């Protein structure tokens, strides 16, 4: 059995309930998971083989031979792309299950109609494995965090020391604030609001740790200069991200894959939603959603044409209030 994982981190995490149910139902049949974020599912007992499927075409061609060599006869295709269905044909999968869209119906042996109205992404992935007679009873992604003594956790703690992140004392908390969004700038919270949040949390003894990808570093550095909050932006690669999130008491993030991964690992998340719809993609687990309530949202634009009213409508005190409520539950 082969499962072609989604291309995005958050979608990969939202596929976990379907994958876990499929794994339990296979009764000894070998399972291969292939996708750009397959590595984050390592050490989770979800598959026999994990294949990191590159985004570049040249990398995908060589990786496709690796998947073909596995000899899977059935492929469940979570991405809706034409390429995913064509690849499954090359892999030699005689049964190919996926949503019938993108002009690829003829490549699928089991074309599944896309739900209308659309469902939460977790539930749509569950619908695909249900075609195999697999019931997905648990609909919240759950992943085991790396052990406290693992090399990854030790390396993250060393990075924190290098970044001058204070050691927690007594009841002090460490809260990560993730500033970027690979989807596009429309999801990014207003910098002035981020600065205000950092100051509100810092005033009561909470350590804020700024997070983001390498492309977010200029934005993060600007916030850091205004708040003196330490930053790990650009240093928390995929291999360390689960360990880093496990070291935090909570995370504040936009609608990003990092938010989904944190929630799946059990780290409380305040998720900020503007141009996208939490009914379809909100993280499931210990999560509080804060929305910018404006008439034009959700628009699903990657770049806002009118000065980000939905994200500007999210106020820092409201985020602190939801964060406090989440942490009180865990106290």
C-alpha cells in the first residue's frame, strides 16, 4: 500500500488520522508514505517506509523509482494534482484512489467526488481511505513528541541557549510566536500587533521565542529589535521542528503548518485566521481560534489587495486572553 502525502506540512499533519486508521486496518500489509514532509512522521509507527518526495521535478523523477520499487498495488492519493495520479500509474499501483478533479479522473480506478460543500481537510482525507472500507474514528491528529532526552531535544535546548532564551524559572512560560506563512503574506499578522503581544507577555514574565522560516528572518529581526525577544527563525529546520515545539508551553501562529504540528504534538496553540476558513483547516486539538471578523473574509487570497483588514482586526489583548484560557486548562 502506498499513500502519497500532501505537499504542505499542515495538510500532512491533517492526514494523520486517516493514515493511522489505515495502518491499523492493513493487518500486516506493508505501508509506504511518500511526500515532501514525510520525515515529520518518523518514529510514529505509521509506516514501514517513509520517502521524502522532493518538490523539484528532477528530484521527483529519481524518487519515483524508489516508490516504484516498493511494489505497492494500491495507492491512496491525498493531493489533488494531476501529477500525483500520473505518478501512481508509474509506480505500478493497479488501484488508484483519489479525488476526481484536475482532469485526472481517467487516471484513477476509484475516483471519489470532492465533497460539496467542502469538509474539514481531516474529514476529506478520511473519506478517501473509507473507499477501502477503513473507518476513521479519531478525527484529531496525534503525534508523539520527541523524548526529553532525545538528541533533537538536546540540540534544540542548545540552540535556545545560543539565542539567549532564558531558562524557565518557577511558573514562567515559554511561548513561541510564529510570524511567517508559506501560503502568502495575506496570512501574516500585523507587525505592530506582534510587537504589542510580545510586550504584553514579556511584562508578566513570559518568555517569547520568535519563530519563522529563513525567508521570515527580516520580519522577525524587526520585531526582535522592537521587543528584544530572542529568535530561532531560520534555525528550526524540519528535523528539529517537532523537538522545538515540544520545548514550548504554547504557540501563537497564523494558519500555518507549524500550528497543526504543534497541536498534534500536544502543545497548545492560539491560531490566528484571516483570509482562510477555520471550518476547513483549523488545527484540531488543544487549540483556540481567533478570527478577524470582517465582511471580506475568508477570501483565500494569498496577497491581500486592500491592506489586510482581517489580520489587522485581530487584537493582541484578545490573543493573550485566549492563550491564558488554554494554559489554564493545562495547569
